[in-house]
């Protein structure tokens, strides 16, 4: 069974804390990879002043993870209609990839 970490967030901007958390999860849980998944339209972050566009956030993440071979990016939540909910994304991933165990990585501020 593959082990994949999911690092979700708005990443507006992505920062070193995100990268450290992803790397530590990769090492401590023995993951095959960590997928950074910028959220599309989270219901708890409406009308953010001065927010970066979806493309800008994707570009920031791509640049930040470019040198790490076990980090990847996914735009799966950016293609959702309406609000994006991580639990729905994880349900979808589990259904599409039953040979993979997903670990949702969260930090505490």
C-alpha cells in the first residue's frame, strides 16, 4: 500500500513552515510522497483582502517545492464548483486509489 501525505491550505503565501511540516511528515511517517494541494474556494476564508489568484498560489507552491523530489502539487481542489471541502477530496481520492493510504497533514498555529 502506498502512503501519501496531503498538505492542504490556501498557501497565500506558502512559507518555510509548510515545507518543514511536509518534510517532517514525509520522514516520520515513511511516506512515498507529499502532495501540496492549494484549496480552491474554502468556505472559512471568504472575501480575503488582497488575495493572490489561484494561478499565483499554484506558481508559488511550484517554485517552493521544485527542488524536493518527494513533493508534488495538485490542483484537484481548484477545479471544484462552489466551495471546496477537503473531506470530499479525500473521499474522492480514496475511491479512485484504493491501493493508497492518505495522511492529511495539518499544522497548529
